[in-house]
């Protein structure tokens, strides 16, 4: 058998200014997502969890809490941008130009704005991206700039993370549990 590495993410050397990454996973936001996130973050604004209250607003129904929208957008971008990052350095210019409701499906994409070598960490570089998130109708619901440290290819902290198996993985389909 041949061991094939899975997707290892991008390293500092892989980023080029102007590259656009369309993140592959869309995410439908549910009422439960909104309720749980609102509770977890102790957001007491009834616009997010009280249907009767929200029905009297200009939107007529509860809004998805904006920090959940940002969290989903960041999460969607990880596979392409920060799989090998070790620290976020900041978020700037967060904008939420269109409301998000339970049932909306969100898609995100990012463009590389800047990259530079780290003067204090030779095993890393600093990358800045702009991410935007669209709903299923193509409405832009979130944008932000994010700067992060990302490892260079071959950086020592990334070596030997996968544990050594006590026995090899085989093609045998027999149940070996006894």
C-alpha cells in the first residue's frame, strides 16, 4: 500500500497576492444554530431568539446573531487559508451589509491582499486576506480583513503530529475485534 497524504493546507510559500479561494463548503444556518450561539455568547438581544418580538421588527422574524455569521465565514475559510496558521493577528473592517436568517445557506471566498516574511519568526510568514460571505441568493452578508501567522513549509512544529499506530492498517475487511 502507498500512504497518501490528505490535504495539508497552504503554507506561507503557497500564498500569492491576488489569489482567490472559493471555500468549498456551504453552510445552512438553522434556528438551533442561532439559539445555541446566542445562548453560548450570552447575547440577550431578543431579536435573535424571541419570534414574537422579532415579528414586530422591520424584518418580521429573528435575525441570525451577527457574530455567528462571522464565525461561520471564518470557519469556512480555514481549509484554504489558515489550516497551517498558528495565530490570528487581527480582524478589521467587519461589515454585515445584509441580514442573515435561519434557513439561509452561506458561502465564503477569500482574496490574498498581502504577505510578508516574519522578522521575529523565521518558521512563519504573515498573510492578510479579505473574506466575503454570500447567501444563497448572492447577497453579500459579511466581509472582513484578517491577518494571521502561517507556518512555512517544513516548519518544525508541524513534524510528526500523526501518532504511530500499534498495528498497520490493512486491506483485510475481517472484524479483528474478536
